[in-house]
């Protein structure tokens, strides 16, 4: 087997069914061994795997391990040269996994390869990013991408990047990735301290520190019902949790001073954008302050 696919499941039974069906051809071809780590689902997800997908290796955690720790379980129990962390809310289009592995073979310094994630409406998800350094945060909040040609494309900013272009990126969303075993083991896998959110950022950061790179391969398409599980748990609060996890990551990996500097720059930038929006609204409607 070339790759061990670690599908992390929590109360998304029908999406899990579609995910596993999309992996069946790769399993039948001897390309992938497919694992499901179920984080104590109550919707019949483990029963579905046992009854309908006998070729899948099921691990029932008995508790919610979070995403990263669940993937680590599969990495510890498998020996395939690639590890593929996967949400249960993804479904691979035909040939996607084969294309990702081929890209990894073409680029021996690629520690991870990321597909194009396609949302239910057919749009491409913004799934590749620059590391959230203070310099990047300042450039973003100062709006330099509007005045420096090509900067938004290079930094993979929302609305500025070309999702059809293969490229090297700092890090990619972990809804589905393939990670080279050598790179994974060297980095130590996912950090369990990132229980939910920012574990993909953290992995990308540690891979880069070791000299590995992350490759974005848009020809590999993976459908993604984004946040299906986390929306059940937290609703709209998931956005705040994601932000908090990112700041927590910065504190642990980059230190208190850089974390505070980035937070300050973001706060000032948000305030400035709010004032600009207010002024534009009043100008467009003819309103004036009284």
C-alpha cells in the first residue's frame, strides 16, 4: 500500500459513507489502506463502517480525541510511505489520490501535497496560506496587495490567488492531505496540544522548519462539505475558536511578543477597515453624521 488514509469521524454518518465510497477504487487498486478513527459518534457511524465497509479498518476511540490525535493513531499503526489525514466530510474525485501521490514522487522535497478543495456550490475553497507572521499580518492589514503587483497571488490571499496554478505554499488546510512518512515522522506528526483547529498550520510550520515544503496540486480535486462536524458542535462560534487556536499556536511556537504584535496589527487593521466601510456607506447613501 502506498498510503494510509486516516479518516476522522464524528457524527457525520452519511458524509462518511460518501467519503469511503470515494476511496473504494483506490483501496481495490491496492493503492490505499483506509482507516476510520471514530471519535465517539452517536449517529451510527461505527456501525455503518462495520456493516457496509468491511475493507476499512475501524478504530473506535471511545472519546473525542480531536483531529490530530486521531490521525496520529493511524500513523502509529501503519507503515505506508504516505499518510493521508482526512475529514469525514470529503469525497475524492476519480484519480485525485493517484495524482497527489504522483506529484509527491515528482517533487522529492514535498513533505506534503494538498489537493484543490471544492465546495458544494462548485467554488474552490481558499485552502492554502502563508504563515501568519507579523510581517505577513502587517502586509495584509496595510493592503499592500492592492498596490504591489502579484503580492496577493504570492501570499495566496483570499480573492487574489489563482486556484488553478500548481505552486509551493507555506501550509494547506488539513481536510485532506498526503504527507510523506519520512517528513511526518521527522516532524512528530500532529501536535495533540492543537486539539481542534490550527493543527494543519502547525504541521506545515514544523515541516518547513525541517526543510520540507508543501505543494498545492489543483489537478487533484476533493469535494469538501466544509465544517460539517464542527458546525454541529459550535455553530458560528467555530470561527472564533479557529482564531483563538491560531493565536494559541503563535504563542506556543512564536512566543508572546510576536503573538501580541500580530494581534495588535490585526486589531488596528480591523478598526481601520471598519472606519473605511462606514465612510463608504455614508458617501454612497448621502448620509452625514449629525
